[in-house]
């Protein structure tokens, strides 16, 4: 029988775990002070002499001894059951809210860290009491069998039937009394009857958490180039590589297995962040990637949306801004992170930036599954230690490792020793998921050059099949307005023929307000659309989308592009 003052701390075995695949929680148990076991004499009446008839006078002495042994065994087993019920009931007590173990913020498909005060503990108490009573009666039967007396066996069979309901009732009544006592507490430390409960600090329990699943889509670019085939070594600096002139790099056929094995060989840390799958969509120089390839990538992402937690697109740097804008607009409301990244040097190069860009991109893509649990639900570009909204990112440097910037929108995160998130600038997705896979590719950008006549420089664009133009004006939307300069007559002619024109600015920063000038006001009257400013890359892609879906105006925000 356990002493009244003793109470074992909750001891749960630690689960073997993988690094970066675990979460830790500190489990606590609560018990009332001064808990006692049920006295043996309290339960002896449930299986006393009056319930066990004598079989014969010759066996009275042996049967009497057996009955006493049976009573003692049943009482001891029942007391052990009560102690087990006490331990189960203790787990039911409410914890101090300030010390309560928080639930894991993982999605429903992942293991959760449950606090000891979960509602399921109440059901386990009843089951524990019933099982303990059955164990008590079974122990009595085993003791009777070991005595070797047939009369004692007969007695034990009868007494077991009588003792089982009574002992079960006693255990359940004791558990209910313990619950009623603890339910009177007001703040998790004391009950209405003045009983003070102490908090027992248990050991740390290791709970395994599945790693997120990430799909890597390889589309080409410098990152996957073959160093020997694509680059020449500078004889003056062996560490400096130059692309072979006239080639632009060699893009051969890639097998997904070889590519993934190469990634793990060069960047073994990747497997610590997620379970990775890789698909080679194509292996091209990014200058050869256009609307057809954007649709291809978007359909693969749409098809795998439910199967993966995040997506990483390896892409060339030259048109990454266009592809990021296209994916953000075509997959409106995708609600999962899609990260685009690449490199200025191949992965196998000694001084390559590919390794760090891949680690940074995967860190941001899986940020929801590790502290501080940031939910990134948009298309973004991760490059050179910066995380940028995809439809705001632009390539601003042709050779620097920090090749991209976001002039019109703050960075979403800065990656250094720590990841510094700007959570207030993250996209707040509204509405449902609305994929669109049609684009009208006949769109061009036209910068206004002082002294040029568009009637000579560009001619009749509508007649040649051009559907849309992103016209890049001066400042807030100004342009030459004299008839002999040609811009006003040319715009009037082209808009009447159905050419759609979006007025943009040649400035990277600042608002767009063409009505401030005579030329801008005339252009708006002709049907030229001048909505909120977008990057030139995003404006072109959105023009393609709006031409394919005429019900979507250019000035309607879809994915934080305005």
C-alpha cells in the first residue's frame, strides 16, 4: 500500500527523434496534497465471511484460512487500483493557465503537443478504474488457485463474483470523490474545501513532429549549369569563372534523381528542413522562358497543391521577375508559399551563391513549421539574403550576389544571422482559390523617348496583331502633347482600333497621376488605363491576363501587385 504522503512524478519515456524533426514540451501533473489510499478494512466487508458459505466441516479450518488470505489479496489489489485511479485523476486537474502547455500550431495532419488537462483524461479515468477492479478480482482468483484446495477454489469463484462489482464500485466512487474535490478549485491551486494542491514538475517529453513536404521545380538557369561545359577559367584568377562566349551556358538533359542527388551532395542541410521531392520541368536559359512556360509551371503547382506544404522553383535570374509575377496572378489565392530562387554562379562553383540562396529559400518556405511560425502564403523571390514579394521584385544588378530588389514594396524578410520578418507586409489572402491558365502573349512595352515619333517607330501595332501596350511615360504620367510630335494622334488611332494601353512610369518610385498634365488627361480620355503603379514586369503579365479574361480590370488588385 502506498504511503499517504507519497506521489510519483509523471514519467514518460523519451521518444527517439531526428534533429530538426522534433518539438519539445514540458508536461506537468497536479495532485491534491495529503491524498491517502483506501484502508484495507474498508473493503474487507465486500468479500467477508457472511458472503462465503462453508462447504463442509472437515475443510472449515483450511477454507477459513483461505478466505482470510483471499480478503487480504483482494483488498491489496483494490488499494493498488485506487492508487492507479488517483494518478489518473490527478492528470485530470486543471493546470494553472499561466503554466499551461500550449498546443502546437502545426496543421491538423501533423502531431500535436497536448496538455495534460485534455478532456480525454476524464474518459481514461473511468476505464482505468474498471480495469483496476477487474485486476483485483483476477488477483484473488489466482491466489485461490495457488492454495491447491478445491473448496478454496470454489469459495474464490463465488467471492470473485461478489467482490468484483463491489470493488469496482468502491474504486469508481473514490475516483468520483477525487474529481468532485478537485472541481471545486478556483485557480488551479486550491479547492473549495481548503485542500491545497501542489504542482509536480515532470520531465521533458520529446514529441516527434513530421517534417513538411516541399516540391522543388527545376526550370534551368545558372544554378544547374555544368561548370566544365559552360564556363572558362580565368588564367589570372583560377577562382573566377566566365561563361564561354557565344554560348550563354550549356543546358543539357537533367534527370530528377541525379539533380536531387547533386543538391544533397552540395547542400546536405536541405534535408534537415523538409522532405524534398524534385521535378525537372525543363532546363532552359531564362531568356527562353515565356507565357507558355509560365502556364506549364502554374499547372504543375496547381496539380500538386494538396500534396505538398510548400514549393521551391529554381529559375534563371534574367526573367525571374516576370515568372514570379505571372505565378502570383495566375494562382490567385493559392494560400501556400511558392519561393523562386536561383544564383549568379553554378551550384558546383567554389564561390557560388546557390547554396545560400537554396537554404534561405527553404527556410522561408517552411517558416510555418518552426518558430516563430510565420505563415507565408504568397509567391515570393528569395535572393541575396532578401525575401521579396514576387510581383514587386526586379533584377537590379547583373553580376552582384544581391541581384534583386523590391523598390516599390518593403522586403518581407531579411536573412542574416537571424531571419527578421516584416509580418505586417505579408499578403493577407482574401477569398477562395481562383486559378487562371490563359494568357494573351501579344503584349509589348514601349518607353517614350524624347524626339521619337511613334507613327514611324512603331506604326500600326493593332494591324500587326499586337493586343496590348505598356506605355512607359515620364514622371507621374506625362508625355509629348504637340500634334507634330505624333504621340497624341498615334494613341487616338490605336485605341480606336482596339489596342489596350496601360500607362506606366519610367520612375521606379512614386505615384502615378497623369491627370496633372494635359497630355496625361487626354490619354485617359482616349481610353488609356492608368491605375495604381506596378512594376513593368508585372504590368506586362497582368495585361496578358486581363486580355485573356476581359472581366478583370487592370486596376483590380489580385495578389498585392498594386
